[in-house]
C-alpha cells in the first residue's frame, strides 16, 4: 500500500490540542486550583452539563457533557466554576498566534485544536518534530498551558498521535509503524466512529482496527455503504484529506426585532423553535455540531440580557429548540414586553457525520430525532423551507414580524 512506503520526511502534519482547556485556563488564573479537581460548566445545582474538567476530576469519572449534578456525586470535593468564555477565547487566540509563526497552512478545528501542514516551512524551521516541540515549549512557557502534539503523514494519524499520550503528550507516528500501532486499538479510534457506529461495527464482529485491516477491500462498504470504504482506508492508515487553512465559523445566529412588542411566551417559544430548526439545518448542511446555546432578549426599554447553556454537542432541531425554550423560561417571566429575541449557537465543532441517523437500513426501532431532521431537510431542499415544520414552530406565522 502506497502510504506505508512513505518515508518519515513526509510526516509533515501536526495536530495540536490543549489539555483540559477551559479547566487549565482556570487553574492558571487561580494557582490554588492547581492539582485539584476542577469542573467547568456552572453551579452543580443547575441543570447544565460539564463543559470540561481537569484531569484530577477525570480520575473520578467526571467528563464533558455529563450533568453537573452527576459530576458532583462522583467528585463531591471538586471545585465547580462557571464558563468564562471570553477568557478562553483570549487564550485560544494566543495559542493560535504561536502556531501561525510556523506556517500559514493552519486549519483551526475548534477553540483549542488545529492542524498544521509544515511541509513548506522546513527550510526555515527544521524538522516537523522540531517545530512540534518548539510549539509545545512556547505554549507552556509563554502561556502557562499544556498542549498535546501529534505528528504524522496524514490528518487522521496526526490527531490520533496527539490523543494517545494525553495529557502533555508528544508523539510521532511514522509511516512504517502506523499499521502495527493501529491494529490493537478499539474501532472507536477511527475518525467518524462514535458510540452508535461503534456498536454496529461490534455487531459485525469488528472490535479492533486490526479486524478491519484484515477485511478484503469492499467487504465493509457492501455491509454499511460508503462509510465502510472510509473506515477500511483509515484502518490502513490512508486519509487523503488535506489541511485546509482557515478558521471554522465560530457561531451561527438569528434574531428578530418585532413590529410590535410582545410578551406572549408561547409565541416566543415557537419563534425560538423556528430559529432552532433553521440554524440546525445550516449546521447539518455544514456537518457541524453546537454545544453552546445562547438566547438574547431585549426589553421594550432597550435593556438586553443574554443567557447561555452548555449542552452535549448536537444539531437536532428538538434538542436545540428545547434548550432554547428552557433558557427563555428561566430568564423571562412575561414582563416587560420584548422588542427583540435572538438565538445563537456557539462552539461549533465537526459533527461525527457518520453518527447522524442510522447507517444500517434494517436497524429500525423507529425514527429518531436525527432521522426526522434529515427527512425534513430533504423535503425543504426540494420544496422550500416553508412546506414542513415541527408542530412546535407552527404559531409563529400568526405574528410574523415584517422582517422575517
Ligand atoms: P476538548 O478538546 O474536547 O477537551 P479538553 O481540552 O477540555 O480536554 P482534552 O483535550 O485534554 O481531552 O474541548 C475543548 C474545550 O471545549 C473544553 O475545554 C471545553 C469545551 N467543550 C465544551 O464546552 N463542551 C463539550 O462537550 C466539549 C467536549 C468541550
Ligand atoms: Ca483539548
């Protein structure tokens, strides 16, 4: 196979990912938190979920997207902190500025993660390994944060390399060691395999990446469609995706100023559901998930508030709509009337595309939310956005503001 004959010189892709990012920024700002279990996400008595936690808290089983109350049960002595998004955004900007010193070929994946392709920087800066080590040292020295670095000849393996030795990891996966390294790993390490697809692969008797390596070409694609081809290639260390410079969109939003102020809570909820459906459609089109839902309201006296909630990453109309209406319910009690309402979805990350809906035609315990969303996306694409909607978005038209 071609990729396996490549030499180490072609290992020019670097993946950098900060360790326990939000929690590490908090520990840096308040040194008395260092070495302690820190959970970022909010008050454990609230209904929110964990955004992230320090590695000290992970030892107790706490993890991202877990309800805060559960995190507190697992680790009662943890320090719980609210999400200070601006602080993390500033740190993120500084980290990316360090990386950008070594190549313009930088693809930002999320707030704390990026790929670099340093193939054209080697005459200036030496080897990819040297560049990776320098970035790691500078992030630690200049910003007092730990970052894990992985290097390989393609994106999949570079990212895997940075994950394998976390935290404070540094690993190079060379072309001639990739197959053996992949062989014993659980299939969940393949890009695009999450819980659901992992279970399906298990059902086919495919537990480890080696099981997929040993399949004849085409076998898995016959069973599960085009994703099978992708998994088979990844299992063999093949991933042709190039590093595409650019920054991923950070948020997506929609707001409206009413023709006449309103305090009609049912109408406001319908509107949020409607916005959720519209924005989630865009997320799905772009293969993105959101994990921060923000509702903004402006009162008729022009005072404005916005309230955010962290959720486990997703893009389903139902999930986002329910979160948004929940936030509204907590934040607005019907007075004074509103002149504006808005919904924005932040922290956009690549959705594990192959998790959306069932890959497996005969696995039908009834349609789930994702499947319903996909069917509605298809209908809207053919017949226009107005022809179909969930029942929870139907009254909005009664009060349609002129600018909608
Ligand atoms: P991750 O890189 O997934 O996690 P992490 O940096 O906290 O930990 P590590 O990489 O060492 O495993 O996410 C980066 C930040 O994004 C994280 O610090 C908090 C935020 N985040 C959420 O808000 N919600 C989520 O569900 C996840 C996974 C992350
Ligand atoms: Ca990280």
